[in-house]
C-alpha cells in the first residue's frame, strides 16, 4: 500500500508539468486556453495587453484607424488581418492620449513630453505640423471635431499651493488659424476645478459638459448657455447616436457604488433612457449581423441597445453568446469606449486591459 502511495506522489510533478504546458500562453501573442468545455484561441495583434486607450479616429482618404494610448497606433481597415503599427511622434514628444479627425485626411493630436508637464496641439496628414497659432491660455488636454470645427479644452494652474486649476474651451477652424473662447455672450467660461468632460453635436446644437452642468450653443456662433441637467447625477459622456437619431448623456451616481444611467435629449429636457448597472463611460454606434446597436462601455464590461429598443441590456443579450464573453478578461474590464470597424468587426477600448476586437461575435485582444 505504501509503495503505491509513493508512486502516486512521484507522478504528481509530472502531471502538473503537463497541465502547465497545456494552459500556458506565449509572450509573442498566440496561445491556446483550455478548459473541460471550452477551447478558444486568443490572438494578439502587436498591441500591449496592458494598453489604456482613450480615443480613436478614422480617415476616409486612406481607410486607416488611429488609436491614442500613450503612443499613436494605426491599422488599415482594408486588410483586417494585419497588425497595428506605431506612428512615430515628432521629435521632443513622447505620449498622446487624444486624437480626433476631420473624417477625411487630417488628424488632430495632443502631444505630451516625457515628463508629462508640457503638451501641444499638432496635425497629421502624412507629416506632422504644429498649430501655427498658440492657444490663448492653458495647455490642451482634450479635443473634439464637430460641426466642421475643432474644439480644444485647456487646463491652467491658477494656484499650485491650493491645487486650483482653471479650464476653458476653444473653437477653431479646421486649419487652426485662430482660437475663439467659448463664452456666455461676452464673458469667457472659466471653470475652476471643473474639467470639460465631453462634447458632441446633434447637427443643430453643440453640447458640452462638466461633471455637473450641460452647456449648449449654436453650431455657427460661439455663445453658449447652461441647460437643465439630470438632478443629482455626475455627468460623464455625450454622444449623438445614428442608431436612435438622438443625443445621449451618460451619468454616474454621486454616491459610492451607485447605478449608472443614460438620458436622451428630447429638445428641451433629458428623458430617462435606462440604467446600465455600473458607472457608464463612452458610447458608440455599431453594426452587427445586419442590426444597428448603440453600445456603451462601463466600469464592468459594456451594454447594448438595438434600434427598436428604448433601454440598454446586458452585453451578451444579442451580439454574442454569454459563454464566449464570460471567459474573456473583457467581461470584467473597465471599458472606456467602443468604436465600429469594417464588416462584422468592432472594438472595445479598456483601461489597462488592452484593445479588444469583436469579429463575428468572438472577442480577442489586439
């Protein structure tokens, strides 16, 4: 009996070695994860698995997708199987977290130096060019392209000892030849310790938000006014949905572990659209399987709303099977935002968990 026990003990290290071989993943990017019931190949297309991505842009002139995640990465949508590649930044600059596009051939990029204490606005359309006209005040930290103009949010230190910062918003023509401060009819908006969080246009009106207020203005002029905001909510993101032909606002609770909500603009007020359970982040419109969806990232995965629905449902409701989704790291990741790709492909940007691609209902990390 004792001899049999000793033999079994000798076999245990060999069994563990075999198990380790069959459950390992290579550093180079391709590995097979096995379980009793599921076999799934996880592909890696050259982006770091720990990547944090905040913004993306596309250009129709070269069918390229650009991703800002510390570095600036690009991917050719005409050859979906190819890897993402680095786009070299101008000399003296090391990071970028913000990229926007005019939709055709020009990128707008905020660049940072290696210490993160300086930033500048550049354009890219085959070569890099700094903005010929400096911003009137502060350093740029966010940007958007809407209604044919570039909008840039800036931060300026007002009192370093007390950690007081001023935030402003500027509008510029596509060639960045001038920067007009957004104002309320003569007085520039200066937000103390209230960063401008997001901006969007519904085609007739431009909206931007701080954490507690919504501001609206004409797409022609630069005069803005304060609009009614959802009471007691922490404002997070704005998005005009082509799926629902409406403007949406995501909000978080001001209490700890509160639920997130989405509101729809009805032309004069915000109507409740639905709860998303976790604090919500950014939106995207995607086409999948012949159906259009409005999707929203959250602090724990993402949610979806189809064209004919008036609320959000869980991520595995129609786009994919629950089993495929739950075995990925994406199911518990902080999803900063999503964006559509060619055909049956769309992407999810995460905080520290890489960029994910959904191809025909299956997720894989880029």
